[in-house]
């Protein structure tokens, strides 16, 4: 199983003590603003369990993020959310593909954590997994995530935008697609993965 370390973050396997702050994060309407709905505790725990199982199976996935720079939260932990890689779970014009994604608790926003952790995950994707490309997508109005994608040098072609097949009729059905190809990613942009 791989862990990734940056100057300020540890992307690691999930732990039981992550469940409570993760549930609080997933219940926050601002964090979940660009999703169909917030998650209850059972839904949040199920998401964490799936992420943990995928990392155990493959050695990589949606890693739990721990802040290493002293930024704690109201639970007295440095658990900040997740950042990582996952095969896209639905069929559309750009699949099969691996996506990079992130979700952080609101108190950890504005620190550059999403960009920092995602750069480490992209380095892993291109150097260790030797992927040709990685995608990311979000609801059209999710400007915060779109800015992270742009800081990662991901490119957006409006012709690639799509209606998410799992969200028909939802206010967040329409999604933008960003893409980064291996040849356009500088390996020096992030620290190499730790094992």
C-alpha cells in the first residue's frame, strides 16, 4: 500500500478515527454544495469503507488526508478529507479513465492543500502507474474545484462537458471535464511518492 507525503500533507490509508470528522464534513451543506445532497453518517461511513477497501486492493485510491503542519480541527485531529485517484465508475464519452478528486473539510480550505496533495497524486499516476492521462470533473458551478484543476495545468475543452449519467434531472447534472496528459505534467512539480 502506497502513502504519499508532501511538505504539509500525508495521503494515507483510512483509520477508524477518521470516520467521525469525515461524517461531519460530508454533512456540511457548504462542502456538499455541488453534490446532489449531503451524506448521513451511514452514507459517509460507506464511502470511507469503499475508499479503504480500494486502497487495500490496489495500493492506491482516494487516500485520507492528514495535515502535518499543525492544522487541527474541532475533533482534535489533523484529518482533512480525501485526495486521490479512482477509475471512473460510469460510462461516457471519455471512459475508461482514471480521475483525480478531492474533498476537504471547510476549515482546511484556502490553504492550498487540494493542489498540493493532487500534485503528489498526479506524480504517482504518471510515474508509478504510467497512466497516459488523468481526468477530473465537477458540476459546472463548482468554481473552487475548477480553480484547483487549472492550477494543476489541467485543460478544459467545452466540447467535453457532459451530463453526469448518475444524476439525471439533478441541478448538478451538467459537468465540466478537465484533462491532463502525462507529457504535459512536469514530474518535478511534486515530491516523489513515499512507500
